[in-house]
């Protein structure tokens, strides 16, 4: 199953129909184009495309876009707080595009240290990959795949926002602050990955 966000609307690619607003059986690549058109240009907020060959459907879906890979992290401290950045008025997790020749892990650590000013962040484990679609100014349709890692930080807090990247704030937030302050002003992908991280932590 793949979850992709299109302008904060959910597109689910799965093997069976799901309990969503709209379900469409996969026939060919046109099915995917119709699904995207419905999410981009109508009031439909969530849509499921289903078919047996989920890997084949995903390959067809990817072929519609230019793919950009990024990496980031859910950074935890010994108070069980999570590190957030504020960019363009929205709370976000530190992340960025992978550079040529970098592994996902190297990219995630580099981006966190650049965007937050922290040093010696400890990489623990992979959490998941999130997907969202956007259109570049020149008209290219992009599928952004962001690989998320659990990280730990117990050093001296040298955090400061990377202003040149449009980041205005770096802040540690506890669970209640995340639910009250971050979730109302963040992206659905970020909520998804935080909740997944909380599930891992409580296991």
C-alpha cells in the first residue's frame, strides 16, 4: 500500500478497495491520471486506486513524475521531546534533498545538522518513506520521496535556524505541545511520520 499526498489530499494505492471517499479500480495508466485530476481539480479529498499488481501500479504511477529523493529525521532528546523547525509559517521536521553519491542515512544527518545547527546527531533506525506531489514553477510534476530516520541527541543544544533556507525557528516539543501546537499547523505527511515514530517508541 502507498499513501501519496496531493495538495494535502490523500491518494491511496492498494490491492483492495478501502473505506475512503472514492474508490477506482485500476485498468491502466489513465486510471491514475483520472485519480490525480479528481484530487487536483475537484472537491474530492481522498481517493483509493486499487488493483492486484500493486508494484506494477506503483511503477506506472512513478513514471508520471520526475522523482526527487530527500531524507530527514525525527530527532529525540532524553526528555522525549522532538525537534521541529518552522518554515514558511508551518511546523516541519528537518529534511532536504539527497546529494549525488550520498546514502539516505548520510543525507538525513547532514540535513538535520545544517537546518538546526546541532552537531553529533546519532542515527538509530529507518522509520518510513513519505510521498507527496507538487508542481515546479517551470511546470514539472514532482513526486518527492522523503526517507525518515529515528535519531537521538544528547549533546549540548546548539540549535539555531538556518535562515537562508527560510527557517525561522528551531524548537523542542513534548507530546502535548506537538498535539496542541504542531499538528494544527503542519503537513499530513509530518503527522503521519510522528505518529509512526510514537508507535515504534511504545513497542
